[in-house]
């Protein structure tokens, strides 16, 4: 009888430990995903991909045109909100000088930092001009974190001699950047109006569809 009780106690202890380990793993995974293990090199991260340009614009906290003026590779950044339980990964960090603000509370001439996981490849090169669709992590923790693109494939669009240069299906390659700016601003305005209408009433109105691929 005593042996049976001890066996049951051991089973209970093992199950409790397993539950704690699973819970810890889920917590660690969620910290980085809310818009990424105590390892400094993450081999894979899951990103949302967007089916159209309007969805991309609506998902971004900040959209700017800018020039990469500096890239600092292999920076170890703690992405945990709790500094006593660090979760660090390696990032390339680009300093981007803003030349146009399309969405968000930034100013022309500001220099912001945009991070990208080293494991995602090198998107940012010094001297590159582009449109950046960004997530704002300034309030994520005390001291903030650098911005991040919505995803490596769709979150940064190169601009060369005033034209869009991309194989991203959400944008028309070769389109004049000024037209893209206007399209983005229209979508951003719809986004702001939608937020205001939601706060005031549950009624919705049909609005003109805007596409970035034409």
C-alpha cells in the first residue's frame, strides 16, 4: 500500500513538472511573437503574411520612406519584458533617416532603428532607400526596442530613382513612388476614419477599394 502511494506521488510530481515546462515554453514563445528560448541565435520565426496592400497598411503602426545610413550587424538584443528572465537573439540593426512620413507620429529627418533577425537574412544595406512598414516596440518594455518590419518579405519595399523596385506581389514593380505614397495615405485615412466610426457607431459604410498593384 505504501509503495502504491509513493508511486502515485511520483506520478503526480512528474506530471506537475511537465505542465510547468510546457507552460514556460508557451510563455517564451508568445513573448516574441506578440508582434522569437534563451538562445542568442533564433533559426526560424513565424510572421504574418498579407494578402493585399490594404491589409499591410492597416497592420503597420508606422509607415515611412527613409534611407539606411548605417547597419550594425549581429547585435544581441533582449526581447523579454522581464530583464530578470532575458530572452536574447541576434539582430542586424539599421539606422534609417526618415524622408517621408506616411503613417505614424514621426518627423522628417528623424533617425530610427529597425531590427531584423540575423537568421532572416540581410535586407538592409547602407545607402538603400525604401518604404518601411513597421511595428512600434517603443512601449514594449522600459527603454523600448527598435522597430521591426511587419515581415522580411513584405515589410520593406526598395525605392530606386523614384520608382518601386520589388518582386512583392502587393506592389507594382516600377510604379512611381509618389503614386504609392498617395495610395498608402488614402488607406491610412480610411483606417483612421474606421477607428473613429467604430468608436461612435457600429454601422459601417462601403468605401472605395484601393489597390497598390495598379
